[in-house]
C-alpha cells in the first residue's frame, strides 16, 4: 500500500509512473520511465509530448528502480546494490546497462557465494524425470536384450491399417 506524499518536480527530472491509465487523452503503463519537459501551473508536461492529468498522482522519482522493475528497460549505466541477491535477480539488474555497471556490496565473499545459488524452479518435465523410474529401454545393456520387442504385425489399428512409425518397408 502506498502512502501519498508530495514530491518536487522540475524540468529534466526522471519520473516512474506507477499506475496504469488507458484513457484516450492519456495512456500510462505501470513501470514506465518518463522525463519532465516542463512544469506549468501544476501541470507536468513530459518530453514525449504527453501531459500528466491533474487527477493522475501515481508517480515517483525514477532515478533508482528495483531489479524487478528494471526488466525490459535499458540504460547507459547501472549501479547495483547486490547484497543478498541470487543469480537470476543479479543477472536481471546487471544486464540492463549498455556501457557501465557498478556493483556495491558489503561482503564480496558472501555475494560470490549467493551468486552461485539459483532460485530457478525446475519445470514439470524435469520434476517428472527425477521422480520416474528409469524406462526399461534405457536399462538394458548390449549383452542383455530389451525386455519387450515390438513386432511390426502388432502395429495395426483397429481398422486394419498400419501405424506409420517412420520405418522403411
């Protein structure tokens, strides 16, 4: 929950829009970064030509954003406060910068250890593969024949037609 607070806004300021708006007169997307062109009588004009409506109050200064909010954005330089970041989140934040990245941490060794920890969850296929017993065809050795062989004559549908298994005749 956000608490309303007043901020000073001046030309050149970067703002983070935090509320969606889909009106014909003004469209905004949560997470959008904009730059103030002018402030005129309490109206905020943006460099892209839009003007924030008087009833649109969902914005804050946009000079620093979380790694989660940075997804999909590209900037020239990134300063990353990386304490307690795991591998995937560090990658998201670090890969936003085009030219420069500065990593700030209070404990270099701890950061190195944490970056070795993945928070990626296994897919359903990976979980099923881990839980399933090995397939019989994967268990036999060249000296030991497979447990079951399929004869081509058994590969007939109920209507009498053969299944096409990509075998040559």
